[in-house]
């Protein structure tokens, strides 16, 4: 019983430590990060309504790498996960769509420094 409790506690600590830092400052504010840092942008998304967030492809891929997007359910929304690659600045544009109609847009400026 003690071993089972320890394993559950260890898994809880592991998964809570692995959560990426989140940036929240929308443009014109700037989010400052360091090279080789991972981060996420979390947005609310409920699939029942048909509204979904998409990452626009117009950011500088030499500065940032889009790792993936993970939907965590209606309560927690969707995480867009990134890793910084080099010093520079780029703008991430996330578009909320329903089918092909654009409903909303959020823009995040990311500045990567040493």
C-alpha cells in the first residue's frame, strides 16, 4: 500500500513539473524568453461549438519551433507548445475559426534574448 501511494505521488509530481511555462501577454506587449526555452500559449476551446484555434504560418521559424498543439478538453482548452531556437523576435498569430469563417484573432509578440 505504501509503495502504491509513493508511485502515485511520484507521478503527480512528475506531471506537475513537466507543465510548460505559459505566455499570456498579447500584442502590443512583448513576451521575453531565453534561447532553448520551451513555452506554451493556452486558449479556451470547446469542440461542441465548432470553434477551433489555429496557428497562422507567418511567424519566423528560425526563431521559434512549433512543437505541437494539445487539446485538454473543454475545461482546460488547447495548448500551443513552442521552443525558442535563436535570438530574435517574431509574432505569433492564432486565429479562432468556425469552419472557414474567422471569428477572432490573438497576437503574441515573442522576443528571444541570451
